[in-house]
C-alpha cells in the first residue's frame, strides 16, 4: 500500500465501486452547440497566437470597455496563469498567494522563478489588515473568488479596497475567476482596473476541461504583448478547433448555465447538510464545487478512505491546510449519497 | 510604411495577390482519418497530463526499446521544447544552439532562464571541432536536422560522435526532429541514447499545425517525471480530441507521407532551380521546406519584396544570419512560379 502524497496519485482512477470526490472535473457535458462545431470542421492551419478574433470579440462584453486585443486565449486557465507569471517575472519578485490555495499556485510561481508569500484566509475570507502589511512588498497578489478549495466568495467591499491599494502601490492583481458562474450565495464581483489581470476558463462553466481553453484579460497592453510574445515561442496558438467550440459554447443559450447551477446547488446542499449531520466543521459553499471540512490527521484519513472505503478525497495539506480534507462534489447525487455513507462509516470506525 | 522586424508582422496576412514564402505552414491537409475522429466525438473530461495512453503506445516503435511512460504529448513541439528547457534549468545553465537557428530557440532558452551559446553551422553543417570546444561548458546542445531555416541534414557520423561526447560529458542532447519525414537526400538519423531528448510533432508531417500536437521522448525517467510535473501545473493535458486525431493520423496508411514527400520534392526542385538560374547563392535543401539564399541587405529586401512586389519572405537576421533570406516553399507550384517571377523582377530592378 503506497502512501498517497499528491493529487496525481488519483489520475486515471475512478469508476467501478470507487466514489471520487477528488478531481474538480464537471461530469456535466458541454452544450450541444459546442459539439455541433465538429460537424464538417476541416481547418488545420495555425491560428493567431493571441486567439481567434471572433472569440476575443465575443468576450469583450464580459469586461467593461475592453478590446479584443486585450485578451489572449490559452491552453486552459493553467496556461493563462503560467504565462501571466512568466511575463511578470522580475528578479526577486514576490507573488502573494491565498492560503489555503489551489494546489498548482505555488508550483506556478516557482516555475516562473518568482518568490512565494502567503496571505492567510480566516474562515476562507481575506483579512484586509494582513494584506495591507504584505502588499507593499509584492509584485502581484492572486485572488481566487469563488475559491478552490474553500468554496468561499470574497466580499465586494474587500475586493474594491484591494483594487484601490493595488493601483496606489502599482502592484498587479491576478484574479482567477474560473468559478465565476458557480455562485450560490451573494454575487460574483469582478475585480477591475488597470492593474488587474483576469483569468478565466471554459472548463468549469461549460464542462470543457479536456479541451483546454481558457483566457486572460488585461487593460495593460504592454503586458498583454509580452504574454503573446512568450506564447508565440512556448506553445503558439491554442487549438483552433477547441476555440471554435468555446465560441459556440459562449454563444449558446444562458439556460445551460442556469440549469447547471441548479444541479450544483442541489449537490451542494446534499453534501453540506450530510457533513453537518455527521458533526463535521465546514463552511457552507458560496461558490465553486468543493467542501473543505476539518478532519484530523487528513493524510491518514484520505489513505484510509481510499484503501478501506474506496472513496477518493484530497488531503488539505496539498492546499496548505493539513487539518482539512477537500471533497469535490462534481458527481451525481446518488454517488454523493453513497460517498457520504462511506465517510460516515469511516468516521464511526476510526 | 512600417518596417518589418519580426515574423509576427505577417501573421494573418495572405491571400489575394500576396504570395507568401513566409510561415512554415503546410498547405496540405491532414489525412482523412484524422478528421474522421470528429464524427460523433463526445468526450470532454481531463486526460492524463502525459498524454493519451494509446497515442504514447503507438509511438513506441519510433524509439528503440522505448516505453509509453517515456513520452509526453504536448501542445506542439513548441511546448515540448519549452518544457524540456524548463526542466533542464540550473542556475547559469548554458544551452548550445545552432546558428542559423529556428527563430524561437533563443527566446525559448531565455524564457526558461537559461543562457544561450551558439555553435556556427558552416554551409549549414555542424563542425565537430568547434563543438568539442563548447560542449564541456554546456547543460545541453540542441540539434535540428533537417534544419529550419537551412534545409540541411547533419551527417550520421557527426551525430553519432555527438551522442558519444554527450554521454561522456553528461550533457543533454535535445533533438528537434520535426522535419524527420521530409528528407530528399540521404537519410534522417535519429539521435539516440540516455542523454538524448527527442522532440517531434504532428504539425509538419500530418499538416496539423493548428491542432498543436507534439511530443517529447527521453529514456531519462526522472527528467520525464519532472516535465510531467511542470506540465501538470502549466497547462495540464494536451487537448484530448487533438490527441485522438494525431493517433488516427499516425495509424493512417504510409502513402500519405510518401505522396506528400513527392509534392514537396517537386516544389523544392522548382524553387531551388529557379533561384539558381537567377544566380542566387543557396544550398539545395536536403530536408524540410525552406531555401535560404544569400541576399544582401536582407531586411531592406524583405521590406521591398513585401511592399513593392507583394511577396512575403523572412529576414535571415531573425534566424541569426542577416545576409540571407528564408523562403518557405509550403505553397503550390503555380504560386511558387509566380513568386519566383516577382523575386526575379526585384533582383533586376533593385
């Protein structure tokens, strides 16, 4: 029995008796309009490195007074963040990350040769006083709201204050907005302003994870040009067909998103209430599709859950919080119920 | 009239009266088998970061005694090189690049925070004596045979000697093999051994540029694991559908490649002979699809060719050779003839 020490242990594992609360992978298919693009598609040539013109045009309504030239279509939000960090590189540059964090963030910073500093979320929320101390030293701060893994949304007033501080201090704000359309409580607030670099994706909103289409937006044209320059040499255009599918998804009726939000809400209520009934200490998700309960000895827990109960969950330590376990509820209600049963059994027997 | 100072000036330019000898973009469509994959394709979930298992299995016959776990499928050869260099990073690490070089190489090295050194090709060929002096200082040497932009193939014996030196000195050899199937004279020699990292692509062989599928192979499992780790955070899996298309292309009858090689040969003869008749000094391409004639004042030439003769060609300076001009012959023979006419006119009138 191998000790499980990273999410990659679980890659390719699933199906059969196994219940996976692991990967943040929607099980809900993309809109039919996206697949309709495949009929008779026959293009094969390079596209523009910054992305399909029509797709960038279709994104302009999302960002006030934006221009197509301010967008870059990327291989998922992952590449968007990678490119942004590489473009922001300065020797000794420090990136402020939230803690808990999406597990890739520290690696992204490290692979861009930048330095990491963390700001602690208290009950999943930003504490402005702490930020005020740390911001002046930073090259950029990363905000992820709704958050993976906490499921929390940051307050509008707090985010507006961060915008202001960033402009005053001339520090970039990287807004990871990939869960913007998955909000149950309150409203998503879109960070804006000349120091904000927004990152978004078609993966979560439209179930297109495998196609790898994300994007970034910034009003700072020099920065966008620098990013396009890096991408020109590091990967060239994002897959042309996938961009057409993303465009079709974006243009599909809004019903798709609304209907899916209902499904996510139902799952959220089931897993949150189920865990509350077991006496677990957790936040009620305001957005995204994760719960992050306190479970002592999380690494032992995820090992036992996997080997004894055939249940996949992620060690909070991978997100910077070793006394919690992350459960993604990107699976249907029957499976969530079965998973909750197993978790209850584990908690009773441990 | 804007002075033309990089290949990106030409992106999106083409058609109409314009004849483009610019981009290295095959005009020949992928095999029908690749497009057949689109019928009824409905997958949408994340794939393995290292790539589709079946595709990596199908590639094992290409590399002697290779295993699927030694391959990583990437967003084109560009991402393969980017990942390899990032994985090879050590402070002050020096990468030996050929000169002339494919224009992305120096950027790739720079964006990986490594240092550049060049080895000069004489008439497009490696000079072992020079390499022997430079190799001991290097972290890795990059070999591109057949070469973009020179169209030359390196000698088998020279490459075998480099393999040997690299093993003795414990230096990596990065073999950019993307033009391996486009060889007119002699035979492609595949660098091999434990220090060799091979990079290849479906873009040139199968006309799939826009789909961005490439790969890398190495017998050094630790290095491959490091590359997969970077890709996990920097872009995740390569587009799942594009990988299926690449697999279908790979399995399609060999006729496709043979037939295309005939087309490329015909074009090569036409452009080489045409330029020879004009008295230009150039190498006869042994592989790939570029000619690289000496033309004085190359930047002035490509500006005049573009603005006065509606002909796109690339300044040799972008490839490290400012007294030459690169012409890609990835276009049909009628256009090549028309382009040659215009070039002749330019040479007569200048």
